[in-house]
């Protein structure tokens, strides 16, 4: 019975986390236009100064954008770029970036 409860708890967490990143990739692609100048139009940066985003997990992108927006992660450019993003924008960007392949 304990194993069944553990399995149910893990399943519930997985479902909750996957729905938390259920953004609209098409809307994210439109919003990504402002990101492409630094991070590459296909998510692969041409400059070592800016990280490539292709191949990154949606949860990672969401968390990092939220950190930049809140100021928890300090980068003046990313703070300015993320300041106007809504929660839905961040979800959509994360969904789109997760589709990009390195």
C-alpha cells in the first residue's frame, strides 16, 4: 500500500508540473522575436556572450525568466527584456524554446 501511495504522489507531481508549463508555443514563437537577436533566431547563439537556448527544458526557461523579471537573477539586459512579460508570456516562451533543437 505504501508503494501505491508513493506512486500516486509522484504521478500527481508529474502531472502538476507538466501542466504548469502548458504554454502556447505558437504565441511563444511570436514573442521570441525579441530574443533572437542575442540568442539566435533558432535558439543557437552565434556569440559566446549569449547562451544558446535550443535544447533547454521549458521548466528551466520559465524559472530563469521569472528570476530575471523579479531581479533574483541580476542581468540588466535580461531584467529589461523580461520586465514587461506576463506569466502567460513566460509560459508561452518556455513552451516555444522547448521545441528548439540544438
